[in-house]
């Protein structure tokens, strides 16, 4: 009599193997992935000091306040680094706050950018540096970050234009273009963040 193998045994064995592998993939792997991810992160991160001073550059014109501030968000700068030609750059956000007036305020930043009395690289509109082959999917993101060369801001509204500088701008005394001159001031991070959440003309006047 020849030996005969039962086909049900290997089928059950395969099913058990699949269940075990699936358990590892769906249960244990996410936990291990989080563990490895945590291992890559620094154990101690430096907290942001709200009392630390940051430079801002300010100009006023007919109920409009222009505030130039450093852009320190690393997620944004990574996107910009992939989309702009040249670099690396330091980024500044030119905020336009229209507090009073009947007509829209138009600000056009020249392609040559804003220069400084002490020299150094000009602060140029990031929109002028976008690579021709930049992915189309990045363009709405760039527009949201303020990568435009000009902007109309109506009364009671605000807007922003993103500028790029090839060298550290933190010690600049001013940024100038024609009649536009943004003068340097220093405020605490906490003060700046609070004002940006709820900007008022009265409060910013105390920065002078």
C-alpha cells in the first residue's frame, strides 16, 4: 500500500502562516516604525523662547503698514528649495496690512528686489526665482506662501509677498526700493506672534 498525504494539512499550514505574517505587518510593524521614527528624533528639542528678540522692518503709508519678517518655517523652506532656481536662500515675508482708506493699496516689488544701505544681496520676489520646470503641483503652494511680485490689498484686509535673500539679512538696517523704505526694529517673538494674530495700528505704533 502506498503512503497518501492529506491535502488539508498544507492548506491549514499556509493559512496559519498568512495569519502570522499579517499580524506582524499590521500590528507590530507600525509600532516598530514609530519606535524607529522616535529614535531619529532628538531626545531634547530646544523650546522656542517667546522673550527672544527678532528683527522686523517696517514702513507706513496712508493707513497701510508694511512689515517684513523672517520666514522660519522649515517645511515651507523645503518646498521653496525644490521650486526655486539658485539658492540656498533666506526667506522674508512682506506683510501688507491695510487698516484705513477707501481704495485698494497696490504694492509691486521690482524684480531687482529691495536693497540695503550696507549692501549685500537684494531681497528679491520669490516668484521671480521659480524654476521653469518646477512641478505644477507646487505652484498653488507657492502662491499660498506669497510667491507673487505684486498685490492689491483692500481696506480692512491683509496680504503677503515672499522675498528671498542669498545672504543672512538679520543685521540689515533697512530695505529700500524707490520711495519705499522699511526700517529695522526689534520685537519679541511673543509680541510679533500676538500682533500677527490680531493686528492693530495702535499697537504697532508703539514699535517706533
